C-alpha cells in the first residue's frame, strides 16, 4: 500500500484500519475532477515560480496521459491507494519521478477533495436540470393532449370535484419547476473555488486563486480558508434539492401505481416501463414507478445522514467528512436515474375513458356545484351545504345521480330551485365555473400553459 504520509510513524498502519478508512472505491468517480484540479494547481505553481515552464508542461502532459488511461479502465490504475488524490499523485510520481513529488506543494487533500466535490456537484446539477427540463416537457405535452379530458379530482383519496386532467399534470409541473429553481441554487452555491485554502489556513506560496478558479470554470473563490475546507452546505443543498425532487417523483409514482391498478384502471403505463410476474401470467406491474417511490426513501435518508454526520463537527476538516461522498454519489445517481425514467415513462401513459367516466359518475362529484347554485339564488352557504347534504342523501338512498332527480323532487328541498339547475349539474359546467387564476376552468388552464411557454421560451 502506498501512502502520502508515513515519515513520523514507526509502525505500519493496521490492515483492517486501512480497509476501514480508505475511500478510493467510492471517490474514484472524482478522477476527472481531480486531474483537472491538479492541472490548474500546476499552472498556479508555475505562476508562483515553483515549477519552470518545462516542468509545468511535463506535469500537465503526464496528467493528461493518466486521465486517458483512467478513462480506459480506472480500476486497473488503482493499487492499494487510500483515495483518488493519493492515486493520482502516485501515478504522477511513477510517470515523472522526483518532478511528480512537487505537485502537492501548497495544497492539501482538504482543499483538493472539496474542490473536486464542488465540480462534481456542478456537473450533476447540469445533468439534472436537463432531465427536469425533459420531464417538464413531457408533463406539458400530456397536459396539452388532455386539455378536454375531465378527470375526478380527489381529497382524502375520495372523489371530490371534477378537474381537467391537464390541470392535474400541471400541478406536477409546478412541483418540478420549483425543483429546477432549487438545483439552480445548488449549482450557484457550489460554484466557488476553495483550492488555495490548503489544509485550513491558506498557503505559503501566494498561489493565484483567481487564476485557478478561472481554469476550473468557477465563478469566484471562497472567502475564508477555514470555512472552505469545513463547509458542506452546497452539498447539503444538493442533497436537499434531491430529497424534495424525489418526494415529488414518489408522489407522482404513487398515483401511477394507483391509477394503473385494475381496481381503478384510469391509465395504462407503456409496456416499456412495466414488468410481468414470474408466476402470474396476467400481471403487468408498475415496477419502475414503485422503484422510484422506493428509492426516494434512500435519498431522504442521505440528507438526514449527512446532517447527522456534520452536526457536531468542530472546525475545520475532520475525517468524518469523507462520508459526505457516500451520500452525495448515491443521491446524485438515484435522482438522475429516476428523473430519466420518469421523463420517458410519462409519454407512454394512455388514459382509459370508460373507468374515468364511471368514477366521475360515482361519489356525487357535482354536489358542491349544486350548493353553489343555491348560494347564487340567495341561500346562505352554510344552509345550502345542509340542503345539498339532504339532497345527496335522498339521491343516494334511491341509488340515483343528482342530475336524474326531477324538478319536483329537487323543490321538496328548496323552492329556489328551477329548471336551470340542470345546466349547472354537468361536469363541463362544473369545471368551467372554476374560472379564477389557478382554477381548473379550461380558459384558465390554457392561460397557465401560455405562461409556461413564455417562461420557458418554448
Ligand atoms: N479521502 C478524504 C476525504 O474524502 C480526502 C481528504 C483527506 N484529508 C485528510 N486530512 N486525511 O475526505
């Protein structure tokens, strides 16, 4: 095993302690960032007169070669290294001999690892923002395709009021649009370069931090070296954005699981995103939706785990912080994969008119509109609510829908009722009566869709 330290020790590091503490198997994914960080650092070392131009070019060429080889097969390059930083440095020394031993001048793994991690977070935010964009487009497309489809809206998972299915899709649109904002913020928070902070106090070589930041495509440098190596806020913001995004994905998945059950049967999920059973030939299971729902639990756990890990740490770097990447990599991969699947699954949904129509007939979904009708004829709402309850009970007792009652039957409950009540007791009238901003009236939903087009410049 090769280590970056050892001079002050008499006995070798215990094998189990080594296995316990080495992070290479998880942090190897940082190698492209670590090479870039070393490359930018070499430039700053040349600027500070630590490396000659010739030495600098030898080092950058060697780093490019190592990167190329790692691209082929990173696992073959790892040989008992503690972490990715030790691995890259060992390979550089293997390549260049004594010259390679100069690369760690004026830097610490403490500022290096967090620079790598910030770059990783920025890249993943970009990928996630693209996937969110694809998901938003898919939801918008379903909304557009279902602008005339009336759907049962639920509260307490009991039939409540009719809504446009488009409105339902756009409710998810709102959630994922907010996620977009949160991942943009996580990107911004990650976008400051800590390199040059050294172990905790800064460096003794006057390294040009602005130059390093520019080379690594950061928009600025961190302001306090102690905070720079101890801070994981940007990472927690990323984990938090991931947790909330997974929560939204999970709620949507839950609806797809319910809606696609033969008991409800509102929707059919495309074959591409369902699975069969090894024993029951008739089954078509919504496994992908279930897995998104299931995996969201782990992503929520990662946020809690990270907060618990950091909460009692004194300044500055503590080895506990190595655990941050376990949470980070898992959440990044899970949210990315989940978004990708959801964005592809949404376009495969087809809606089944008969079960939807049957559900709309059940549950006296127009009762509130009936109560509103009485209010418009001067009955105070609390009273109209009571009357409507009695009408619903009467209809239910006779096993009939509201709109099938005769005028005489209605007038037993209130004499303000006249013939025009039947025009109110239709699904279309109910939906279009919700003509307020944010309401489900077709005019309002179309208006929201227009705003979306403008906001996103689609
Ligand atoms: N593998 C370590 C981590 O991920 C790198 C930093 C190690 N620093 C140290 N002082 N041992 O946190």
